[in-house]
């Protein structure tokens, strides 16, 4: 009541000046100043009268409620009269309402929608949020704080834009109610900084301003404000806009973890795809939904097989067999990668890789043989200290993806068959090639001929064993 009384006294001074004949003869009060000086105390009277009417209604003090309604109605009438008669260029704040606002009881947020018996306004319950009120006028801050706290919201206040930004960066808020005309940093500047910050740009802002110039309204919306309401605001409309903004904020907040989960699943899918397929092949499949088969020349093909694996498997439990094999294959994958080979697949205890398949190179044969020698050494060093044999061949292959439910990138052709036959012909702990491949690598490795050996499907061929 003291606030209403003080605002009334300030308003009386302004009205006396407005009707001062002497002052009007000298040019009168500046219209912009008059606009502010009249609207500000009237806003306070209207806001406090509405809140007191609500409190009186809550307490069952209907006579007091009716008195506060008269104050509210009179202030609205005066606001309409002043801006219609004396400042016609400025539209009145809002139609005069003959009834007070409707509010939702804080102690019963889950009740069914409450209706105002005289106005018919209906507001749905909303989950309370953390609201920052930014206004340089103490009375405005207090009115909004009281009203928002009655609705269950947690309210923080800031006196200017700089203080607002400090609090926004120090705490978490669901909504900002922002005044435009403030010293130090105005509302437009606060909006600009918020929307330029990738972390804060989605924080909803409702502008509450005594200015209703369309240019200012448009500018606020273009800068990213959720809405714009002119003071004195309709409390029912303000509450509805706050509810809508908080609902959108919570939907966006719930959406963020889903988007992160989707992105994580997408990354996991990509990682799995890259395990199954070479990276360039996976990229082509994702882009075009298919992989074009290709014929490639001078591709090195390597087969490596564990000697005596079947007999070993018969004597050991499956968990032990798989653990040993897993360790060995992981070591083989690392070695193949160091020598520039692309693992194609494992077939039981056999390991298959290629060189120069996706990146052409003149050293495909050398890389395969050097890799094979290191595979033999690694197998001897890993428990249970298996021996392996390796076959290598270089020549043309056809590469592509087969399968739909389970993709398999593979290579085919006579070069693949020949490399497999070289592995089968190799003694334990050795790398073998035929005469054609030996001629390519003879300058780089020590080796000797094993003579002519009958090769399945190939007849007799001279086989060379690489020593070092």
C-alpha cells in the first residue's frame, strides 16, 4: 500500500505539470519524458493493486479485494485517458479490464485449471522454473518478484545488463524477463551478447518494456527474444507467455540428451562400420548406399595360418583357445597396419590381408613379405607360442562388398588363390612365394628355392622360401 501511495503522489506531480498553463505556454513537458513519467507510476499502481487483490481474494477478504479492484480499474482508466487525450500518438497499454488477474495457487500446482469467475481466463499449471528479472526500477523488480514467487518460480533479480550477464554466467536459469531501457547496458546489448554465446543462445528471453514502438519490438524479436510485452503488462497474458516459454525450454532441454544419444549411437555405428569395412569403403557405402566393385592391379595378398591349430583346439577349453587367438589376431592387426596392409578377414585361425588395395604402391610385394616375417616372430613370442606359415602373391584382384544383412568386404581372383596355395605349401615358420613374386623381391630379401612343388589347381611351380 505504501508503494501504491508513493506512486500516486509522483503521478499527481506529473499531472499537475501536465495541466500547468504557464509550463504549457513555454513549450510544455517533453513528450518522451511525459510518456515515461506517466506510465511508470501507473504501472506500479496497477501491478501492486492486482497483487493485493489476489492476496485479499486468497484470504477471503472480499471487501478489500473489491477496493483493490477499484484502484486497479481507476489506474487503467487514467492510463487510457492520458494516452488517448494527451499523447494520442502512443497507443494505450491495454484494454481496461474490470476484473483482476487469475493465478494458480502455489500450494496446489497440480490442481485442475482454475478459472476466474468474472473474466473467464483459464491458465494451466506449469512446472516452476528459475527466472531472472532484469530491470533498473526497484518497484518493477519487486512486483515481478512477488508475482512470480506466488506462482512458485525461483526468482533472481539484476539491476542492469552487466549484472544480469554476470548472474547468467554464474547460475542456471530457465527464463529471463528483460527490460530494454536501462543504464550501463541496455536490453538490446544484453540480447546481443546472449545470442552470440553458443552456450547461452537458446536461453529464452521475454522483453518487458515501457516502449511499444514497432521498431523496438521487431528488433527484439529479430535478435532472438521469445516475446515482447509492454508495461503495464496483462498478468494473465504474462503468465501465459512465461508458461509457454518454460515449456519450450524444457522440451529443448529434454531434446538435447536425445540428440547427444543419437550422435553417440551414430558414432558407434560408424566405428562398427569402420571395423567391418575399410574407411574409404565405409564412406562410399554411407554416401551412395552401395560400393562399386573394382578390378585392381598389383595387389599384394597375404595368408597366414596357425600350424596345428585344430589339434590344439581338441585339447583345450574354448575360453582358453579364444583368449589365445584373440591376443594373436590383435598382434597381427597391429603388425599389418605398421606395414601398410589392410586386414580383410580372419577365417578360423587364418589371417588374410592385402597391400596396395586401397592406396596404390610399388612396394606391395615387399610390404607383404616383411609383414609375414614379423607375423612369424610375433606368433613365436605370444603364448602358447604357435608356429605359423605365410604365403604371399602379387597380381590383379577384384574387390567389392557382398551381403546385405551382414556386409563383407572381400577380394577375389587367381592372385588370391595363388597366395592361399603358397601358404599351404610353406613349411612351418616360413614365408613362401612363387617364382614370379620372388623376381620382384629378390633384391630385398634372403631366400632359397624349395624346388618345383605340385600346387593344387596350378600344376608344378617353383617355390621360394624367404629366410630374412
